[in-house]
């Protein structure tokens, strides 16, 4: 099943756990996935693993709990 082919989806807190599993499933379904998290090492590992399995995945550091994080870490 490729029901999400061509869709673009952002997964917040996607470096590990449920977020990473969600990103994996979305990528398997054909979505382009942007994974965001404050855990840089986990983020890099997740993006590498999903990309190696054929997913179109990018990672971006971001902190949804901090309104100013985007301007400090662009």
C-alpha cells in the first residue's frame, strides 16, 4: 500500500520511540518526511536508517517548546 505517495509530512519529536516509528511508517507508505527533534544524534541515526531503507527523509533540529529556538538554530 502506498496511500501517502507524494504527501509531505512533518514528524515532531521523531528521533526515537513512537516518533521514529511514525516517521518510518509514513516513509514506508511513500510520504516525504521531515523529522524534527532536539536529540541531534538520535535524529541523525533515524534519518540515516530510514533513508537507507529507501525513504525520502530529512532531519531538522527544532524545539517546539521554545518559541525562539528557530531564530537561534536555523
